C-alpha cells in the first residue's frame, strides 16, 4: 500500500520549526509585510522590479533598506557573456579631504564558514572582499574600511534577509566597539536577496553569491546604502537595484531620476559619517 508513505512526509513538513522574523516591515505606501516579498510571488521578474526596485522598507526599529535581488540565470549568462564578472573598474581619482578610517567587525555564519577548509582561508577571503569593496570609496572619498575582527554567529532564527541582518548584528555582538558591521552569510534564507544594508546605518550583510569579486560588488553596493545612497537606474553604477559586478567602483555623479541623487555629491557630504 503506497498511500501511508505520504503521511511521514506531511508530518515532517508540519513539524518543521517555525522561524522568527524581525518584521513586520512597512513600505512607502504604508503597506505592512510580515515577510519580505520575493520574485516568485510575482508574475515575472520585471513585475517584481517594477514594484520593488526603488521601494524603501522600514523595520519596526525604524531602519530603512531596499531589496537587492539575485540575478536570474538569463542575467547571469548575459553578464558572463559580456565578461563583466572579471576585473574591477576602480575609479582612478585620488582621494581628497579627510581620510575616514572605518573599523569593521565581521560576523560570519555557519554556512559561510563551511565554504572554507580552514579559518585562515576564510579570513583571507573576508579581508579580500572588504578590501576590494572599499577601493572606490577610498580613491574617491578617502573612506578606508579596515577589517578588524571576525565573529561566529549561527543563522538559524530568521525568515528573510532583513531579519538575517538583525540576527547577525544581535548575535555578532552589535558593533563590538567598531564603526561598522559587515556580516557574511550563506544561509538558505527564503527570498531572492543577495545582500542587504540599512540606509544610513552601519550595518550590512553580504551573502556567498558568485565569485569573490561579485561579493565585493555586493558589499560595495550595501556600503553605498550605509552612506545613504539609494537605488538608481544608471547602467554603470554599482547602486542599480540588481547587482552588476561590472559596475564595481562606479558611482554616478549627476542628478539622476530614479534615485533623485547625485551619488558623488551625497558621498562627499557623508564620507565622515562613520
Ligand atoms: Ca581598506
Ligand atoms: Ca541565530
Ligand atoms: Ca544558517
Ligand atoms: Zn540595494
Ligand atoms: Zn547610481
């Protein structure tokens, strides 16, 4: 008799542990989201982008963030074809004004740690990601991220990436006396996001997505949010809503329609924020 086989499966599904979340989140229209929307909730990626590419969500703590989705397979193939996954494009400008040293703490979750055979290789990877992410910040605005310490945290309490960021902050010891938290996660958290950073607050999370260079692009994009940058529609800018590794180092410097910002001007005003 075949039917009873279904019962343990169903029972297992029902018995799966309930996840907690730091939601609900509120969007710009006042709508409440208990969990963040995902691409699979919408008819198409375009429909999702049209609704959320520029949307700003607010947590119950008042932190604001935007959604950063992963590439679709078609986008990934397209960018690979263009060779855009290869070299960074650091802006050659020399830094001007005060140099801002930003000491960073790095909570790393169990799935991310498991990608590496030993602590030394993990440590090197994290430092490489952060040090490439800050190149354009440094050359343009004198912002120098300094990876200070890594921490273990266990990402098993979150239902979406916003909650994951809060969990990293909470369980990684908040800022640990440093200026900024750049957390790393490879948790299979539901949703399509590959990174998240609060707008104007020194907290961000980069996932184990793509190459090391890709992760630097994610980290740099989230750092832009940390310095109050919002999503834009400039194809050469790292602050596009969808990650473009080929735009690593690019921050647009004119008044742009989607963001309503001139990123370079904003960064000039915010470079000593942390
Ligand atoms: Ca640095
Ligand atoms: Ca946890
Ligand atoms: Ca986990
Ligand atoms: Zn973003
Ligand atoms: Zn831009």
